C-alpha cells in the first residue's frame, strides 16, 4: 500500500486522534474568545445590528475599525496568545499522536496521547527549536542572501524583468523548498522520537537525516499531497461558510457546526499526513528492523505506557533495537 | 493715448469677468526648446516667454518658479518639509539631486539675471531657491506684453516626488522656469494687485496663468515621449530626434520619456462611450435635455503610455478614462481638449505616480493587482479617474492649490468617489461582496478622526502632513457629500454644475464654491460652511435613552385619597408587577435623542414597535436633545436617528440606534463572534502546515 493510501486510511480510521487535534484548535481559539466577545458585543447595541445580520456592511465595519482601537488591539493580543498556545499544543500533542499512530491504537486515545506527549514534550520542543533555527539559517543562506545579491545586481534593471522574475520565483519556490526540507526533517525527527529511535532531539535529527537520504523528493511529495488536501478543504469550507451568511441565531449555530466539520477534516488531514509519513519512513528503515503490523486488534490498557523505554544500551541512532522493542510493544 | 487706453481696457477685461468665460484669458505664451542627455541627466533649455501684465498697474519685477531647485540640497523648503520622504518614496541623497539654473534672461536687450535674487515668501527660508525674483529695467505697463528670452540648464533629480528619473524613465513636471501669477485687483477676490508665486512645497505646486505652449524636445531616438498637447512636428538626425508639441489654453505643461513605453491608443467616442442610463440620470437630475447635455461632447484621443509589464491593465485604464470623460462631461461640462495622455510610471518610479497635469497625468499600476484575488481592488482605476478629474478642478477651474488645496483635492476626491462607486461599487473588494466603497473609505477618514485644522488653509500651514491630507482630501469631500445630502440630489447637482460652468477657464476661490452652495438658501448649509471650512466643527447624533413599559393605567391615590390599583396596607404584598410578556397594551415609551458637537443639521428619528409599526419624526437638530413620549399598542423595540445615514459627518454612527429589551431579533454579535472565531481558527490551523 502506498504511503498516500496508508495516510488516507489512517485519517479515516483514527478519527479520535483527529478529534483531539480539532479540540486543541478549538481550545486554543477560545483563548481569544472573551476579548472577541467583548469586542463584537457592540454589534447588538448599535445602529448596524440588523444590517450586519443581513450580511456585509462596509460602513459599519470601517467605522467600527476606526472607533474601537483599544478593543481591537486587545483582541489582536489575545489572538497572538491563542497562536502561541496553539503552537505549543501542537508541539506537545504531535509526539503523543505519533506514538498512538505507531501503536495503531484506535481507542481509547485521549489519555495515552496526553501521557505520551508529556513524555516526549521536552525532546519535541528542542526539535521545534532546531527546526526554527535551521529554517531561518537555510532561508537566510539559500533564499535571502541570493535574493539580496540578485537584487543588488539588478538594482538598475526595470521592474519585472528577467532578474526580478527570477528573484520572485526563487524567493517563493526556494523559500517553500527550504521549508519543505526543514519541515520534513523536523517531522521525521519527531517520528524518530516517537519510535524511540533516538532519545533526544539531536539524535532524532540524525536519524531523520538517514531516513531522508536519497528519498527527499518522495518525502516532499507527501508533504505536497497533504498540503493540497489541506488547502482544498480549507478553501471549500471557508468559501461555503462565507456564502451561508446566516440570518438567524439558529443558522449561526448551524454555521458554527458546519465550519467545525471543516476544521475536523483538517485535523483528519493532519493525522493522514503523519500516517503517510510513518508509512514512508517505515520503508526507509533497515530491513531487519521492519516494524510489526499496527493492526492487531490489541486492547489498550490505560495504565500501560505505549512503549517501554529503550534500554540504555540500545543505540538510539541505529533504530534496530528500538524497533524490536516497538514490535514487541505492538503485540503486547 | 489710444494705446494706453486699449491696454487699460485689456487689463480690465483680464482682471474680473462678470460671467463664465468661453475661453481662458491668455496671459502667457511659451515657446520652449529643450534637450535631454539621458546619460548625464542634464537638460539644456531655452524659452521665449511672452507675458502680458493683466493688471492696471505697472509691474517692476517678475517672479519665476524654479521648482527643481527643491531637489538641489537638503536645505530646500521641500526637503525640510518632506524630510526627504514622500508617499513612501525616499530621496536619493547620494546622487539623486537636481537643480535648475537660469543662465540668461533677456528683455529688450538687457540681461536680467545679474540683478535677480531668490526669495522665500512663504517661510523665509534663506536657502530655498525655488522662487526667483527678477527686477526689470523698466516696469511692464498694464496690458503690455513683455517677451523674454530665457536660457537655463538643469539636472533631473532622481524621482521620489512627482518629477525626475529612474533608470531611463523620465517625468518632466514643473521643469522649466515658469512665471508666477501676477494677480490683478479683483482676481480671486484680491483687493490689491500683486504677485502670487509660492515656493515649491512638499504638499503643493499648482497655480499658474493660462496661455499657449509650444515645446520642442530633443532626445535620443529610442525614447517614446508622452506629452501634454499634440505632436505637430518630428525630425530625426544623428540618432536623436526632435519632437514639437503644441497646446493652447492650458496653464501647465508636462511630458515624459521612456524607451520602454508601450503605447495604447483609443478614442473616446461620445456616441458609444457615454452610457445612456447616465445621460438619463443626469438629464432628470439637472433638468436639462439629454441632447443639451451631450451637445458639447466630441471625440477625444486617448493615449496610454504603459510599462511593458503592465500590459494587462490597458483596458482597465482606458475604460476608467472613458467613464471619467463621460461623467465629467455630463455633470460638470464636456472636456474641451482633443486628447489626453496617460503615463504609467514604472514600479521603481512610483514617486511620479498619481500626478495631475493638464492634458497629461500619471496613473498607478502594480502587477500584483492583475492577479486573483487582488484584481478586484480597483485602485488603478480609481487613480486614473482621480488624476484625470484633477484636470477639471485644478486644471479647467484653475484654483490656487498652494492656498486652497481642498479646491483641487477635495472637490476632486468627491467627484472621484461618485464616479468610482457608481461604476465599480465597492472598489476594495476581497472576496466578492465583501469590500468598501470609495465614499466609505473617505468618510471613515474624515468623520472618525480628530484634527487640529479647518479645511481652509495654505497647504504648508497645516499642523502636519496628516492634517494636510485629511483637510485636503477626505474632510472636504465628505463635507461636500454632507451638503449634497442637505440640499438634495437635484438642487445640489444643479448648483454643482452651475459652479463648474461658471468658473471654467477661470481662477475660482473657496468662497466662489461656497457661495454657489449657499445659493439655494439652505440654512443648515449656511451654518455648516463656517464650522467646517473655517472651523473644526463636528456632530454626533446619539440615542441617549430608549425604554418601553406596560401602561397599566392610573396607580396611586385619586383625588378622594382612594387607593387605585395598589394595596395601601403597609404589611400587604403590594401590587404585582405587570407581566410584560402577557401585557396586551398599551405601552408607554420614552426616547431621548441627542446631538453633540457644534454642527446643527436635521435628522430623521424612527421608532420601531414590536408589531412592525414605525413612527417617523423629523428633528430639526436644533438644541442638544429631544424627547419623544409615545403611547402605543405594541412595545417599542428600537429607536434610531438618521437611519438613512444622511449625516455623513456623524462622528460615531454606532450610537445612532438603541434596542429595548423587547427586541427579539437575531443577534449580530453572535454572528460576529462566530465569524471571528472561525477567522482565528483559520489562522491557527495554518500552523498545522508548519509545526
């Protein structure tokens, strides 16, 4: 089965995992809820209540924007806070999600995800820091510096000439390519941590490099595939949500539920992406350490950890002993 | 004697016309020959200037604008005011300086340059070199025409504001030694004659006398030249070419040169390009027949000089230009010239973008605005309409932009948003259906921001660039919109067109426009003008209170001390409060409407009841508040002042309505909360693509 199909299958099977991710999204967004609630409370108090219920009112929103500077700044700060909370939550949860995917557990998942996430959080946080730094470094080296040089060379060239076009596409495609590369290695490092191929971020990054070696393009292909799915779902639901334009309180509730379906599908896509990457990574592992089948109908005891910690003597970089360990766990 | 009599008569005729002019009074006649070296950016020029003294007094000195000296060094008034930055452009202090040096000026064989001096009439800046005062060996008599031979050299500045070069793109605006305006008594309501020749400011540059121009430009053959006027001659020799352009009855002359220009030519044909529904609308509103309105229209040649990377915008600019020609022709008067040239500056020369000159202007194009979803941002069209229509409000009605910048920018922005909104609807629209109209954007800037200046001030005397901007663009255009709402469509547009027709080819002042607006005798308009043009007045309508209670009839002691509808026993339970939900009526409602600020204007007050009935009352706006007591069979659910949004100067439109507890309609806040939550979720979920 291809990595793509594995991912799609996992996305459909692991709906509970997707639910956890969706809840993390909703929970993070709710950080901004009260400032937003206070901000838009004026919608019901003023002259534009009925026109806003009917739909768009440019003058209402322009004048609102101009006259509510303080409330808007508070809401913006809350949104920034929500972003931070969400970023930390994703770094936290991804470890647990990957562990559960590796284990193939379909239920229960909430407590195992939280428990395993907690165990992996420190290493994942370091991995995220390395991802950030390496992205900045490679973006600087491969995108910003060449672009700055090209910009300097083409300083006196007309706009949108060959140099400018090259510069634009290099900045766009080069930037994306760098992010895909650093992102792929980051994700594989997290998989290495989840599989206990490594005990820390540094080792995990080393394992990730081994996995990527020679198969970078197909790994990025997985990212692109799921990115397309992600964007498609987002565009579809955003567009449909805008068209719905609810005019009753009930319809507003309906819109909320409809839109959450969209976000839930995005969470499923995220699960599918990780499952695809796990399947892809599995094929890149040394032949003697092929992971056991994840589908065994095993039952999960919440008191058990998904994986016993790798023995201290295990070499975290080779992965073989860890895989044996993982296989044993899967059949436990 | 006869000569002096006829000269005096001519001077009088040039001074104050009693009625509209059929053609401008010719004061100047320029014959300019200029040569450009694109490599060194140096310009050599000669001009023969014939200037007629329009006053009834002898003039002993001449004054000239040498605008490019604004870019001579960092001590010029322009650089000091702008700080070397304007509209996002930044002065190139490395090699971008420019200048104009008059090397010779002769009149009747006498060299005048030796006695010339620089003056700074506006700010006294001793380092500013933009106004040259030239004493004459003898005064120019009233009505006499002096023919001067002027030789000058100049260096083109690197463009960051209006004129200059970038690479091999050149824009020549305010580029030649240009005589100031000698205003005779009565011109622009002057009580004495004298020079009106201001320095070059960061915020203003326009005021000149009418005349004829013949401009001969020599430059390398590869250059495409866009110019005011019409090309009348072209010769080529030794890799260079010489082009001659002529234009009569203008007061400014600009041109541009760039070897990369793609020239798109079209013709405005009134038979095809004036929309029938617009003729019908204008005819009905102005009370004139359609045939009368279109009588003065004629074909106009449109030449668009596009950058090659902006080809996708050719139709967008052309269509906007045609619409502007049609609209201004109907609502002001038909464009009198035979051609219009539109210059599209390159994106690294945007300092030259969005500038108005007569029969030529620069527009604004960015390639990203051709791609979805930004192609619904009609900014290029808006700029094309805006800059062309300047040709009316600074051009054909040649106001003094130095001293009354609102007459150019404010009236122009008003007509711009009328045109833009009618043709494009919300001009900033992403995604479809969600956007803002041009009028809304300007109204928001005007009504909802505070400031420290009245509208009327000299451009360089505002508190700052922001205050200049507010009081030259959105505040006057929104105040004119307020006058339009107060006068009503028919009255306003008839007055507006009357003003335009009366003052075309002339030099109107603020009071000329305001007098026209006062003509219908609307007291609110008369009161509004001093509070906005000469003051900082404002207005805010608000619903101070709106409540509704069941009317249970009489309660208390009657005249015989008999308790009615209540229990007088101190230990008793008392009367049960009325059950509002079951109450069948009647209801007593109280609404208090307030008006804050010092601008008085009438407003409609609408009370809406739960059964759908509405009660409307027109409040004259006099006094700070008004109370309405209403007895009704249904409870009051909403009170609103100015629901038609006619008070466009209202500083806070959000307090114009209030709902009572009896209102049971859907919640806009709930909808807003959900949309905002979804936006946050969309934003957060993008992190799933990264982390």
